[in-house]
């Protein structure tokens, strides 16, 4: 693919990522609001889960396109190995969508667990690559702005994993809402849970914007 076209795609992915996250952020407030009718909260929950696949997809595609852009720019020594980068990217993307489509099954839980640990592995890889890019004489051509981007990308993954951990009580709490057995304390707990999750989400937005600025300005 043409370098400029690939670079444009990489930038567009960042824009769609932010847009999808904004939608999830707004809808989450509807789900947690006990003043909203149950049908509205149910529809919002379904819409949020589907909309959340936009940022999840964008994260994976951002890594694949980013590695390709950096390789074509001569910053990463992956010439001849980009086919493997994209094989891994598409396999990870398929895994993420399989976890979503089979979400409420035993198979879906197992796939989601594999995806969780895969993200941990990618996180460690990004930190290691980022440190290498910051140093001189490593595997990667010294490029401090690229090293910072890789480490910040690992930060995005860590915030996403934190959100998953924080949301573990969401299912049981919202289940009580659906069955009409939620107490006032349960409603309050759900509201507090959604509010707490917004903190790492805001961190993700800030990191995405910082990464985009670093990629554009290359200040160091």
C-alpha cells in the first residue's frame, strides 16, 4: 500500500477510536441512570456493547498500521516480515470479535481470557520496543518520539485492561436491574461503577491525543 495512504488510514483509525469511545461514554450514563425506563437502559446496554467494538477494533488496527508505517519509514527492521505482522493483527482482530459474538457462552469467556492475556503480552512487547527505540544501538533505529508512542500505546492497553477488571461487577448488578430486583443500593453501586470507569477512559483519550501529536510533530 502507498505510504501516504497508509499513514492517512493510521490517522483515521485514531479519529474513529475517539469517536467510538465518546459514544460509549455517553451511552454508559444512560445505563447507570435509574431515572431512565428499563427499555431505554436495555437498549443502551446492547448499543454500548456493539459500539465498544469500534475502539477495540481500532486499537488492534492502530498497532498493525503503526508497525507498517514505521517499517516503511525505515524506523523498524520488519521489512519482509510485515506479512506476519498482518497475520497476527487479523488473528487478534478475529479473536476480539469472536469474544464479542460469543460473549454469554463458556466459549466466549475462554476466548475473552485468551484476549486478555494476549493484550498483556502486547503491552510488554510495546514497552520493551519503546525502551529500545529510546536507546542508542538497539534493535530499533533510535527514535525517541516513536519510543514514547510505543510506551504510551502500552499505557492505553493497560487502561483498557483496568476497565475490564473494574467492570466485572457490572453484569450481576445490571442483571438485577433487568429482573427488577435491584435495590436502591444496587442502583447506586451501578452508578458509582460507571463513574469510576470513566477515569481510565478519559486517560485513554488523553493518551490517544498525545500519541497523535507526537506522530505529527515528532518533537524529539
